[in-house]
C-alpha cells in the first residue's frame, strides 16, 4: 500500500480553524477530501494519514468525523491540550475512535525551553503508551535535543519527527541539524517523516538543494524508519503534490532498491501507525 503519511484538511468557517491565516493567500481556502482524491489517484497513493492543524480538541473530533466518511483516510493524528487539567480525559475521549492512531505536539511555536520535558506530562505519555498511540513531534531544529531526551525517558513511546525536524534549508542550516538527527536516529523508538522540505527550502527546492538532507535522513534512519508525506495542502506554498512526489521517486530515491522505496512510500508509515496493508 502506498501511503501519504502526512496531510491536512480544514474549513475556514470552523470556529477552531486558527490556521492558515489570510496572509497565506495560496492556501487560504477550504481543503476537503474531494480536493485531494484526484491527486491521490494521479499519484497512485492508496491511503493517507490525516494530521491535525489547529490546537483544538474540537478540530480533532471534526477530523475523526471526516475520516469516518472518507475511504482513503486510514489514520488520524489528533491533538489534546497537554497543559489542561482534563488532558487525560481528552485523550480517553479521542481514543474511543479506532482510526485515531496518534497525537501531535505543536512544539515549534512554544517559546518555553524544554516544554516537551515537563514532568507533569509523564502521565499523558504513559496513557498514550497504554492506548497504543504514537507521538507526532512538530519541532524546530533547536528543539530536537528535547525529542531525544523524551525518547530516552519513554522508550516504549513511538515517536515520529514531522518534516525531518524542519531544518532551515533556505538559511543553509545543515551541520547542527545533521548531528541532532544522527543522535535521534540511534533511538529505536524514533522514526522520521520525509515531508515539509520544500516549504523549508523556500524558493529553491531543486534536487541539488534537497538531496543532502534526504541523503542524511536515509543514512541515519534507513528506509525502514523513514516515511514519505506530502504535507498537503501546506505543500502548495512551495509547489505541486505530484511534483514533490516525482522528485522523490525519480531523483531523491532513485538509487534505492524497490524494497527500500516501497518502505519509504508506504510500508514504513503503515508499520508505524499500525495500519493494515491489504
């Protein structure tokens, strides 16, 4: 099964839709299952993982309802308020939906240092492990050491790094990011999404620009722990769904064996999220 391990839907009229904002004119409109279906068919993608975009439990419930009516969405990654006194209640409520496979922490916009490592979050991570939920970590490069510490503190918690840790490709960042990625990849409970790189590269998302990052991810995580994602429709800030997939298949992953490519383009994500592959 070919899997897009990271995509979004939203409707601007929903009161909980906090993002995108009007300044992001290219994606400031509704995105719903019919908008993606044709792209999936053209790209021969069989299934997707639908990921939250707004920090609101109401949005997670909305996405779970969408998934129930959409045949290609096989998993939902939701959101709970880790700082709420009712965090465990929110987790239990969402976990009642079998299609919920994980929760995402949107750490990238949290200025507090080491927020992810707050001791009061330990019961939440324990509950996630007990419910078989995975953690999607949306972080920036400077927060990668916290993901490493979390993975060591909770070795039974399955963690996936969204968008390869968002390296500042446009700014030429590589060495420090590469070191942190290498350390993270040494943790067996950590996987990584091959997604979001075009957005981080800004105007220049050529193969020459992107290849060093993908080569390093492959060298650290290997195909078995690296999963392809579109980050659609955020991707449309930088380019087209089919073009990002083509760059990966025809150039960035062209030297990989058929088995390795099948891992990255489906099997790895299916294993991580516990999806049936038939």
